[in-house]
C-alpha cells in the first residue's frame, strides 16, 4: 500500500463542518453504532439488489447498469443529486450484475465489456468497499462519483463550490460577482496529502477513503478534482485516472479497495486508510485482478545521505504497471514501502517534489528488498550550486513565489491574486515573493530582474538557470540581458498537453533551462543594475491565461 510504514506522509482531511472535530473525539471505532442492529443480508426489489449491512446502512445497486441508486444511513437517503445516481464515470450502461454472499461478506459484481466493478459489504459495518478493474481504453472509466443530495452538508471548502452563472473558462471554471473564482478542480492538495475526503455535520460523516492508487498515474504529487458542491448537491470522487495535466501513461488493472464510509461525524477509522487497509477477507472473493498480501513485496532503505534536511524527502516506485511511494524519515532517510506488486521499478528520491536520485529495484512476492544507504550526489541537487543570486528554492514547486499558494485553489484571474506583473530587485529581500509563480506570453512576459555585479563577476561569463515545473502550450523562457544579448529560443521539454496553470496544478515535468551568458553582456559599472528580461516563447496557446505559459521552480545566476 502507499505510504511509509515507519514515517507516514502528512495527512489532510476535507471536512464540511467545524463540529467535525467534536465528532472525531466521539468516534470509538470504524463505524457509528446503530441504535438497533438489523439483519445482515440482501434482497431483490426487482430493479436493484438491496444490501442491509446489519448496522445503520442500507444501499441499493441497479441490476441493470451497476449504479449505486440508494445510500440510506440511519433512515436518511444520502444518494443522488440532479436526478443522478452514484457510478463509474457518467454511468456504464447495460451491464451484467450479479450478487453473492459468503459468510459475513456480500459482493456485487458488475461487468461492462472489459470493465469489471465491485461493491462489497461486511456484516456490522457502515462501509461500502469498491474495486474497479479497467483492462483497456475501450471503456471510459476514470473515476467513481458519489453523488450526494443537496442540503445535507454545509460547505466550508467554498473554492470547490461550482454553482454560478458566469463561466470564465471551458465549462468548468466560474467567477462569482465578487471576482472570486470557483471550480471542481480546486482541491488544494496532492494525492500524498490525504487519505480520505468528505463531509460532516458533527453527528454524521460521509467520506470516501481513497485506494492506494497503485494503478493510477501521476505519482505522489498529482493534483486532481476531489469533490465539489453545487446548488443541487455534491460529489465525492475517487480518481482512477485523470488525463488533465497528466505526466504518465494510463495504467490498467484493478484499483481498490476504496471505501464509502459513514461515521457518527468523526473521521473514518484509520484501519481503512491506504497505508493500513487490510482486506484478507477479500482474498477468496474472486475479484478480477486481485492480489493478496502474500503476493506482494516490500522495499526498505536503511537511509539516504546527501539530503538537505530543511526539506521533506519522498521515495517513489513506478513502472508501467504500478506506482507507490513513502516518506523518508527526517532523521536519517529510512523508508519502507510495502504492498507492492512484484516487478522491477524505477526508484526515485524526491527533495520536496524535485527528483534528485534514481535507481532500479526489484520487488518479489512475499519478500523484502533491503537497500543500503542511497547516496545523493551533490551535483544532483541544483540547490547545492554556488550562486551569485537565487530566486526561489530548488524543490520542484513554485512555493514562495507570488500567488503560488492561491493557484492551487483559484483561477489566475481571481480577485484575490496579486498583480501578475511587476519587476524584481535582487537584494530587496522580496525577490521570491515579488516574482510571479507563473509566466504567460500574453499576461506578464518580459518581467525584469534587476541585479548588481562586482567587477570580478562582470568580467566573467556566467550560467543562468531557470527551473520550471510544468508548461502550457509549449511555453518556455527566453532571456535578454541588458538589451544587448538575447538567448536562443530553447526547445520545449516534454510536458502535459492539457490545461494546468488554470485548473489548480503546477505539477508537470520538472526541467531546468540553462543559458550561457558571455561576459560582454554584463555592465561594467558596478553601481548600475543589470537587467534580465524573461520572456515566454511559443507559437501555441490562445490569449490571456490560456496563452503559452510556464510555472517557475527557481531562477539563479551561478558564480
């Protein structure tokens, strides 16, 4: 499963009520305790299979298409908004749907072409366990949506509230009358930051506990839509594959379990979290693509040397079939990643979100691959290079730059954004916070960095570096120094082809552009400011915030 066994990644929860904290304290187990237990079992109402968990939850699954048509908890119906069911993607269509009971487990199996989807219930639990096996591209199944009736939960994550009449981009980014922007894309967090998401009233909590994402794509830092609310209800998502701003090819195979969990208002039981979820009871259910714990292996590293301890480090495993990750312990870099499918993986060590080391590792079923200390060469971390000046940190993110935090949950046109223009003076103390996190050809191309050089520095050629985290429409930086020297237009690196900067994501492929600036380009007057102008070059894109653009990681002039 994803996550380090010894040093779990930072967890983030979405809650829709301040009273949820009190509910967490009241939770003593994975479930809310029913006033009186019903009989565990299932029935057929003609159109649906009706499952009673024997606790406080009764749910229905359509016999025609496998939709979740009813989700009744403590007598209240939670399923449905805008006349829609909960389902894979937008619904599968006519499917083969069967049901079977084995002791304390009920399994509903849905087959639609090459796609297989499953719902499971356990006696006495207020949980619905789900698995989805997408074998190929013949079925467009990239997410499961739990559709929740309006009026049941308040909204304290307003940036994902999508109801408004003013569409400002595509059909999924909106603006309110006060100038704030809204979109279902604006979730603020990366996959590594959360185990579950949902809503709570303080007395009832409805959550989706995510799977380990071993068959998803994009790695631990991927950002995607997670939930939204609108005037007629809300949606909770488990993203199986999302093509927007995607850095990897789609993986196929079984994803899950992910869990729809009801509680008495508190967080779902930690036993359901991706790093801890055990499903030994599912081993014999015959789920297509299912691999039990005994068929999986572990990778453990005794440590990582050459780290900058001011930053968190993450270790990722990835191949064409699966992905996993875990946090490196801050004291020595120890890591352990369990629950991995057998195979050979690329192991990558990330400083923040910047890859600084990679190697190959093989995982065997039932075994642990133990690695000696991984040594990160000093030259692999661009932050180790001696610089005359530097803007930002080499950590693979635009963190610290102007508007960087806001851009994970707002559109660049949002009224809360500081001006995207404005020049920067080295030595002012505000170099990073004054420099915009994103540059666009049609918005703020040509930003100027002012800096002084000593006589010795001005007499020598220097390398200027610009690190980026993603780009839109092949946007890449071209520089002009003192209006006397202009760099060539660099070739564009491989980046996602979809929107990114306007839908809450800076995550693409980190890349460093280097420019060899000759000594003749510098001013010899040491009291005068040199001018570095950074333009965005590209013939692609349209206008404004959909013109060619790029996200900045760091900029420096090497000594």
